[in-house]
């Protein structure tokens, strides 16, 4: 399975927003950086946009925490219902044809809702409902999208996997 970059923007942005929300350091500048890092165009956050995106980010987390395929589909469908508009193909900025879920002229919060809802839907479909999760280390619980070959990731990264391995090893000895 190959996860095309153009289709991954929404998923990667969703991961970053969920983790920024959970980090306790949600600030306008941090949000601004996340949007720019994920190549969201016209990403200037003004007025109520920041708070609206924060509320939306709280709604993204259950997609990663879902424990069954049905639950995951339901959570994504609720996001699509509230966040996605007319779907169309575009080739802006020389990119390969990819789907957009909101008109280009919409405000940044609407486009963030649309790209994350749509991106999660496409990813869930391609990954057969799997490969989205939260870190198995209780003290972490960061969201992740697993694009690894075997798709069996349980931790957000190597550091948490090691921490948990050490902890389990100690428990066995203790
Ligand atoms: Zn695009
Ligand atoms: Zn972790």
C-alpha cells in the first residue's frame, strides 16, 4: 500500500491538531505554525478562527481512539457531515489531481475542517479502517497515522515504544 503525499495532508494535519490540543500549549502562534507546516494556503488565523479550529480538533480525537471499524466510520461520517462541502478534483500549484472538500474561497477554519474530515475519510478507506490510533503508552496517548509497511504501530514513536518496553521489563522483574 502506498499513501500518496497529496492525500495525506488532511490526515497529517489532523494528527498535529489533535496532539497540539492535548499538549496543553495551544496558542495562536503554535496553531499558525502547524497550519503553515502542513501547507494550508492562506493560513492566517484571525478572529474566531483559532477557537473554532481548537473545537474541531477536539472532535478529531475520537477518530484515533475508535476501537472498532464501525465506530471509526461513524466518527468520520460525523466530521464529513459537518466539515465537508462539495467534493471536487483540483491540480493547484502543479500538484497531481487530488480531492478538495471545500471551495477555495472559504475561510481558513472551514478549509481546515474540510481537509481533515476528507483526509481522514480517504485514509480510513485506504487503510481498511486501521492504522489510526493513539500511543499505547498511558502517559502519552498521542494520536498517530501509521504508514509503515506492516501497519502494526502501537506507539507514536520509538521513544515511547522503548519507554514502555523498559517499564514492562521492570514490572516482570519487580
Ligand atoms: Zn490541495
Ligand atoms: Zn507516545
